[in-house]
C-alpha cells in the first residue's frame, strides 16, 4: 500500500477502481479488491495522522483536553473537509432549534446525528456495537404493511455477515444470539468470546428476566430478557472458533501495537476513542492493503465525471494542506469503476452535485436514523451498580424489536447504559456541579447551598454509583420527505463544495414508538425499585431539551412530554431496489443509471430495523466487492482475435 499519495502523483492517471472514502465500507472494498491484484485508489477527504503511534496519541490527548466529551471531540476540525457535530444544534424552545456548522437544516425536527471525515471515517469514533438485523427487518412492507422491502434477504447476506464479523473482529455469544433469533446456525461461533457483562447487567438480569411489561401502544404484554451485545472490540479469542483449517483467531493489528491492541479494560470512552485500541476500526483493515492499493488523504472529491454511453470515467478532486489551504487547481483521475463510500449524507451530496444516478428523483431522499429516547433513574441507596465502568453498554432488552407490535408503532431496542446519566444529563460533571451549587434556576438566579470536602466526595460516589440509564433506539422507516439536498448558490464549504441541507421529521409511527418506550421505561424502573428522574419537558432553568415535543397517541392515553437524541446512524439517501423508477442502486449497490458507478454504505439500506447499521453495511460492501471483481474480470478478459484464414472461412460459410 502507498499511503498519502499526493494529488499531483495521481493526476491524470487511470486505475481499475477509485474508492471515495476510507471508512469501513471503503476499507473493506479496497482490501478485497487489492487482494485480487486490482489497481485501487482510495481518496479520503479527511486528515491522516491516526495511522501512526504519535498521531494516535495526539488524538487521545485532544480528547482528554476537550471540555465536552462529544463524539467528535478527539478529532481536529478542518475548514476544507468539514463535518457536523452534535454541538452545532441548540434548542430555542418547544419544537424549535437553531443550527450552525456543516449542516443547514430546514425540517420541523433537528437531525441530531454527526459523522467524521478523517482517515478511517466515522469508523474512528463509532461505539463498536455490531448486533445483527432480524430477518423480518428486511421485509417490513410485506410483514407489517409499512416501509420498503429489501431486494435481498437475511439469508442472502448471511455469508457476508459472517465474513464481516470476522474482519471487523467481533466478540459475542453465538448460542445466545441464536436464541434471540438473529443467528440461524445454532453452532455458530464468534471469533472472540463475549465482552463480560457488567455488574449492572447482572442486576438487570436478576431483577428483570422473566418479568412482564405491558406496551400501551401495542396493547400487548412483553416478557423481559436481558441479552448480551455483540461488539467489535477485543476480548479473549474464542477457542471454539474455527476457520476450517484449525488456525486460532488472532485479532487484527492495531496502530503501533504489534500485539493487536489490548483487551477491553473498561476505559469508558469507546465513543469517540479507545486509548488502548481494544475497539476495532478501519485502520486495522488498511494494514492488510496490498501494494496495488494507493491511499491519499486530504483529497476532497468534488464531482463524478461523466463518460460515454451512460458510464462514468472518474472523479475530480482538490487537495489541501495544513492549515486547510486548497490546491490551486482541481485534479482528475480516471478508473474503470468508481465507488462512492463516503457516508450516506456525503454520498448524496456528491451524487447531487454531479447530477448522477437520479433518474428516479430519489437521491438524497429516505434519510433515516434511530431517534433515541433517554430515560434515567436512581437505584436504591443500598444498591450501587457501579456506573462508568466498561463499554457504554454490554447488554440490552430485545423483545420490543420484533412481532406484531410493529403494526402499531415503531419497534425499539433498549440499551442498558453502563455510563450512568452521561448522555442524558452530562454526568458525572453535571453531578459535581449540582452538588457544588453551580448554575442558575429558571430566573437566572445563582443557586446556593453547595458543599465541599468529604461530604461532596461521599455523596458524589454514592449517587453516581446508583445512576442507571436506558437508551431506547427507534426504527425509523424510509420516508421521501426526510432528505438531503444542496443549494450551491447559497451554501458552500471552505473548498467551494456544496454543504448538505437536511429536512428531517418524525412521523406518527416513530412518535408512538417513543411514547410506548417512555411508558415501558417507567414500568422497568418500577420493577427495579428505582426512582425515575427522567425529565423530557421544561428544565430547571426554563429551557426545553433539543428534540422536545408533546405527543398524544390517541384513545384514552394522555399527552406526554417526549424527546429524542440522534445516535448518528444515518441511512437511506440512495436506497437499493429492483426498480429503477423507485430506487437508486440495485442489490449489489450499483447505480441503476450508470453501470460502472457504485454508491455503497448505509445509504443503500431501504430499512435499518433497530440494530446499529455498521455490520449490515459491511456485509453489503463485501457483497459489492465480489460484484466489482466480476465486473473487472469481465472487462479485462483477453479477447481472441480470429486469423484472416479462419475469418475468411467463416465468411464463406
């Protein structure tokens, strides 16, 4: 692999494949195609640096120095390759907000997710959760009468899902996931043993397993059962795993760590960065790149170049230096096949800016996320559960993800948070501030009565150790009006490229799901004998939280204050399907309009169910890699030219 190839070094050159983006999808594609000896160029808009030990340590220090530990806090911003941040949004009242930064937003509700433009993409700040989708998630229109069906099934992707779990490096309990219903083979083994459940998980197991909770929207009782979470982080290699040759599983190498990074030691900063590199990331795959793969950072693609007969011939891009100085001219590079693997939103922007793949009018449409309701409570004084230890969550409640309740409300997955009230209130810093008496009330008056010394230490330890939080992620189905657009005349970034304009809303299914989830959380806290502290309405200072709204689902159910956060699970924007008139790409993620242009990633997904989408995205990328290899092999197969004698004989015949 040639790293940090400059724009001038590849300007005017021809490759077999150009891949735009170096995240999970782009890295999996480049690895697969490079091993097939195809000449691959990977263009990454963001900075490198984390591919060296010194650069990685700088990223850790940047995170440590950040006042707010948001998901992009470890990574330096760039005017040339900007990316959104959750801190760009601010509530201005009930159902109103302002935004700054990379996104323009026009919808009634804020799109509260973000992503990262850097070497490795959003795979550098992701949490590392890789649960599988349920088979029924691939056919919600057929099974439940809403959303869109996939052109492939779970079984069609099974082989690729397994390969993705191996390449990403997944820790999990295969037998448990089989009982859950997402793994078909009862003998399946993950490459690493499951991340040990936390003490909090054990408390939830003991207090909740087998208990019943009524979903007031679905009008059905659900039996609770805590399941472990498959995760892309190092645990102990699974001795039962077998690659068919008797070789033991070895985790992929980490940057500057020949021993593949440490096992998870519970640093509690998985998002955005694991200091010991126990969490997997795309740079591990990049260490497998062959010499036929070139990787160039700080190269921002501005458009796809049209070719003849509906094909594309390459891309145009600009370089930038540090600090973010654009090159004096654009560069062009050509290839037999162009693959967009930037991000759901960035792919859509690039297609729209290029005027490509949009005969259906669906490029940018069907933007989805997992709107997430937070509910938090405090366990009894004699029941500390040890918050802020281990990964963000290691277990969850899965029963609300499936079944006929989906006909009445969005399904949801309940994550059991190991990080106390961190996401909901900013604990433990907010807990310290409250005990110190800092901050103001609704009238702006400074609070008094704080305390210090031994009492502060004692009370803080007792309270934080009893904090529990449920993170309840909703399925959001594909809707045309949730979309990404551009307006180059008004909104451009530092490189002169169009910025994304987001129009985002929540339909009644999602709102009903959020309502049901809040009611379920109340029942769960009651079973735990925990004191519910959830406040989704007006706060102590008179403000409204971001994503706040009041919802009445109908019937005899009363109105309720609700709210959501954005986990950044963007999907849709170039969905797959069998019909050119209703979708952008086919089942291999090849665009319907251009036979040698692929748009890969979560943007191709017609639905996202209730599972974090990275694993499914990775499986789709591996499927596309196989198709691209076949395309290239067919294109480059030798042509047999008949001799003049044989040609004359055939003509005579």
